[in-house]
C-alpha cells in the first residue's frame, strides 16, 4: 500500500487540479451582482443548507460506519478520504455534462450537487465495508460518480423526472451499485460471520451518533435543491413528518420481531432514517401531511423486515454480503420512494407521460447502478488492487497505526462476568 496507494492518490489529485484549472471558474454572475440584495439573500439562504448536507456527508455517514468493533478508524477515516475525492470529481463530471460553453462555473448549487454525488459513493461504501482495500475504494469512487452523473443527467435533462430528495438517483442507485460490486467481490470464506464482523457496546454508540446527525439534518438534504421557495417549505415539512413517523414504527417493529421484545440497535441506527430516504422523491410535491407520515411508517417497516429476513437471504442464497445493510436503509426505501412519487403524481391528476417519465427514471437508476456496479466489481476483482485476505477483513490494523490495548487484570473480567451472570439470573 505504501507506494501504490500513495502514488495513485497523488496522481489523481494532480489530475483534479489540472481539470479545475482548465474548466472551472468562479460564478461571475454572483460576483457582479453581489451587491444586489436578492442575489445575496439567495446565496445566504442556500449556504446553511449546504452546511447541513456537508455535516451529513462527513459526520453522519462517517460515524454510521463505525459499528464494527475493529473497523472504526477505517469507517470514519476512509469516509473522509472518499468524500474529499468525490467532491472534486463530482464537481468536474457534473459540470462537464451540464456546461453550455467552454468552461462552467462553481457556486453554492454546484457544491451541494457535488455533496449529492459523493453520497452515492458513501452508500455503496457501506455494502463493501471492511472487505476492500483503499485502492479499490479510490477506483470505485471515480467510476461510480461517472456513472451516477450520467444517470442523473438522463433522469433530470432527458426524462424531466422529479426527484428532489433523490430517493431514486442517490439512494436506490448507491445501494444497488454497492450490492452489485459486493456480489462480484463475494468470497466463500466470508459467507459466514467473520470474527471481526460484529459490534461492541461503544462501537454501536459511536454509530448512533452518525444516525442522530443524519436524522436531524435530513430535511435539509431533501430540500436543498427544491425550487421555488414554496416547494422547499413543503420538502422540509414532509421530510420532518416522515422521519418522526419512521422512528416510532422502527422501534415498534424492532421490538415485535426480536425475541423477548428487545430492541436491536441495528434497526434503530438505520430504520429510523428510512423515512427520510423514502419521502425524498415526492418531498416537494403537494401531498397530504398524513401521506408523508404514512410513507415514513411503511419505509421503517420495510427496513426492519429487510434487516431481519432479507439480509440473511442475500448473504446465504444470492452470495451478496451487505456489510452495513445499505439495501435495507437506502435500496428498498429508495425504490419505495420512487413508487410513492409515481402515486403522488397520479393523485395530483398529472398526465400519464409524467408518470411514465418517473417510472423510466426509477428503472434507469436501478439499471445503470447494477450494470455499472457489475463492471466496477470486475475491475476491482483484478488481483493487483491489494484486496485484503479473508483473515484481515474488518480490521483497522491492516491500514492504520492502531493504539495498543493495555492488558487488564484478569480479576476485572471475573468481576464483569459475575455481574453479567447476576443480571441474567
């Protein structure tokens, strides 16, 4: 890793600098009109939303990945690395696709869209967490954002579909891209639970921090690119209500499906966010408030049942090992969100053509994700990308300097085990 990863990272950053020098400029219109109150107000209105989305990308997704007991450094650390790379590459690819002249401008909207493109990579990262090398993650970031940008251009510019909160273009796309990569990289040695593929008390607590940051800022994610202001207002309210409903239903279902009614922290960390994913497509539409709450409730049910019953099926029968369960948080709720958007248009008496465009957008997002993920997986499977061995998976010490754990007095463990036994009795 010492030379291969370092040289690739340096080379890519040099390429980014050159591309920015060739194609990217300040937004001249914002500079010229900076004294115009309306232009200034618009920028100041969007910047707090950008900050919220930025926090979700770096803090929310980062800490959500720290649930594995020996992979916390990698979860939050590689999240930072991939996000920083994705922001630059996403700006370039999306700008080149949408540019009208020789160059394109970067402003607050372009920065938000770059965050969105990065979110797809971080979702896919969860599906292969602990089983890939930094070099493989770097390559996956470059390839996935290119495919994502192409699909987004098709959905927005050609199909003219509505997907303000990106249930289809980000969540469903990122999940199925990651699952396709995980399927190609599947190894029989990891079929059954690995010794490091489990959480401990403090790792689950850290992961819950990521959940809370994502949950709090999700209304900003779904409303950041909504326009005009009336639509933005609806997107915030609908997301807010969908999230609170999904929390209640996630707790209820977790208790219902687990033995003795005990809550599963995996369900709480993930299914409580499913409402934000599912309501994304129709967040800015004129839907009843109770419909937003219904979407959040159903999404939480789908997510919990997915973790309980579908994830083992994918791993044991279809040979797709989804480390973080992104299929249950992003994939299934994302598809449900796309379908909810079609129904919302139907009840608002929109034409069949608009509904068909929504359906085409959903199909395009899933199809391009699967095809792009399979192709990326085949590239990543080449033997010279230093994929970790089965024994070294889910372990920080392969890529990080990890502090040594001090030896504890054996009497401490005797005391802990004695107290635990008393509680069980």
